[in-house]
């Protein structure tokens, strides 16, 4: 979608509300092309290397506030909650068994569930997140990195990144530490 050239704004009742979600919703409508049939898709991310916490809750709820402002004005929306379950375990979370230390660096989707309830560490944490979202009665689609890679969802984007490796390196390399840069690859 490109910049919106029309003056589309949320209806007057909502536009005049001073709460920030309505302001953010208006900014989105001004920035992107408007179509009554368009579904405005929002995505939040979760790193399942530990339990969902107040920061996780805040990210999803702030996004939901903007979605609700758009819905109130009659716009179609969709929320995707994305779990990066291929992230490596960087440290053993507090109150977790010490044996998890044997799995440092492994994708959290490849680590056994320390509670024995799910197939993996990430599945357990993802389930806790879904329980929280369901308790809040949120309407969302849940996706994981593992499933997205296996389904080929990222294939085209990866090809674009690889074709533009030199440009990408010039942009990102200056932002990385020397240690990270030694092993970095897009």
C-alpha cells in the first residue's frame, strides 16, 4: 500500500476522541491507501524463551486498542500474534530447572518442555500466551517461525534479502557490535 492521497479519517465521533488509539488509527488511515474492503493487518511478536509477562501483555493490548478504534469506525482488521520459536535460548530463566543450561543456544522449539505438558519449551510458553489472549477474548491468528519457514512463507522475502545482500550489509553492519559482526549473516 502506498501513501493515501484521499482525506479519509475515522468518523467524527471517533476522530474527536482524545485517546491515543484513535489518533494512531487516524495516522494509519492517512498513511496508507483506504479501501472499504481492505483488511488492516496488525502483528505482534513474542519470544517464547520465558513466560509471557507484562511487556508481552502491553504489546498485544496496545495493538488491540488501535484495532478496536478501527473496528469502531467500521474498518476490517486482523491480528496476527507471531511467536519466534526458532530463537535460541540465551539463558536459563529464573525458577526453571538447571538442566535447561544444557540447551543454551538451541531453538526453544527444540528444547523439551521442563513441565512435561507440551512437546517443547516454546510450545509451553506459546500455550501460556494463548491462554492469556483467550482470557482477554482477543480475536487473533497465531503463527510460529518454525511453521512459517516450513510452509515457505518467508521464501520470497529471503530471496530478495539475498539478492540485496551488499546493500543490506551496508545498512545493518554499522549498527552491530564487533563481536556480533564477526558471525553475522542476514
